[in-house]
């Protein structure tokens, strides 16, 4: 091979490599949607106590902040923070605080932070889910300041930017209102305590800590987690002994029938059955978590706690949930976890039909 031909071939390979690198980078960019934290830099917080903010991301998947649809054609894009969210929040804190800040440090523990969308074109729906704890850091100790458990929904044409902006607003508001706090909790936590915050919270809940559960009808997760039934466990059965419905007796001595959609769960002889849109399913305890194995919509992630608020297909009835063969094609069988904070149902994994 002569020198001229060699140089020409080398240039060709270099140009091809550059082109492929550029295409790969462009393709990666096309698959991502950057989350740039938005706020009003002119809205200053006077006498802020904090100069620094740190993030502890306690989510199971910390690689992104959800999947949304990018552009009118609805291509899926992964939400990523660039620069890193901690860097963006540190700059934000420095921008909105005046020069009289103390030298304290905030720790933001992110327990949920997720953007998601369904649909496309003029029927897009966007969802934001945010759960976080905020602590004041002093040495190796952390003092709880506040917590948030927020979610919202937007709809319309190409809701992505609206969704990201609204998410920023919620995070901004949560941090701002805690920059000046007069009364700080005397409870001192270690970093290990915070990393295991779910278990510390469950220790205080009778549903998780009690040796035996209280029989009864529970109309909400609030009463179930505190083991304070709304009504005694009484039911009406058919001739074959199958439960037709639950009821209670009012102050006039009249029997009042309860709809399954009104009930969150029932406890019978230490067995707990949770009410869903597809019937009642028994709860099982695994590694300090409550699960059930039942039906759910394929495109849902975390869904409603009551049959009346759920997907609305209403195939339920009786004590045991229906089989997947009776449901539409978008209904699948899942392992589903009970969220110990709010009682919502969270799909863990799809199961064979």
C-alpha cells in the first residue's frame, strides 16, 4: 500500500469513527429528557439557616427519574438530571439565599421522585410522584425538619415540559418553606437510621408490629395501620356459606350493607384480605413488607387503595379475587406491595397467568 492510499484510508476511518460517535451521542440524547430544576432566582429567602444541601437517594432505581414521552410523536425518553440534581440544588440554594446564611447543612432524602406519561398526541396524561424527608445535619447527627408525600396529574398536548415545571415547583416549595425553621425536632438520627427509615416507621405501626391483628372491617388504610377497625366483622352469607356482603348495625339497630368499594380491608382471625377492583386478596408478609398476588392494569405503577377508586372494572365480589381469564387483555397478574405510608398498591413484578 502506498503512502497516499494509506493516508486516504486512515482519514476515511477517522471520519467514520467521528460520524458513528456523533450518531451514538445524538441517539442517546434523543432517548433522554433532561430535568433542569426550575425556580424563580429573584425570590430570595432572607435569613436562611442553610448554606449547603446534600441528597440521599433512597429509591431502588437511582439511574433516572422516570419515563416520559418526548415530542408530539410520543417517543419514550428517560428523565435524567444534567448536571446532577444535587449540584443543581446546591446552586439553587446559593442563589435564593442572601449573604446572612448560617453554615448549617440540609439533607434531602429522596424516597420517590418519578415522572411518567401515558397516551399520546392530544390525550397525554402526565404524573409526578414525590416523597421526601428533610433533615438538618449537625456533625454526624440528623434532625428531622419535615416530610412530603405529593403527587399530581396534568393532561393535554405534549405535557412533558408542563410536568417537569410543576415537579420543580413542588420541590422548590418544599425546600423553601423549611429554610427558616424555629422549632427543630429533638429526635436525633444517624445516617444508618435514615437509610433504614422504612423499618423505623414500621416499628411504630401496629399493623407491622402487633403480634396479632384485630378482627374487623377497615374502611381506610389509616384505621388498618393503627389496628382500629371501623366496624365489627359481620357478614351476610348465601345458602352455600359464601359471603354476599359485609354490614354493620347503626345506632337505630338497622343493618347497613357495605359495598366492597367502601372497604379497604377486613381482618378475620389474623388473616387480612384487601379489597380491590377485582375482589378480595389475602395479604402475606415477606421481609417486613405486606404483599398480595392479584390483578392490575398493565400501564399503572402505583394505584388506588379502594375498589371504588381503582380501575373501575368491578369484577370483584366474594372473598377471593377473580382469575386473569375473566379480565380484559390489559389486565395482568402481579405481585403487589402495600405502601406502608399511604396504603397505595405498588406493582412489584408481573406473574405468569
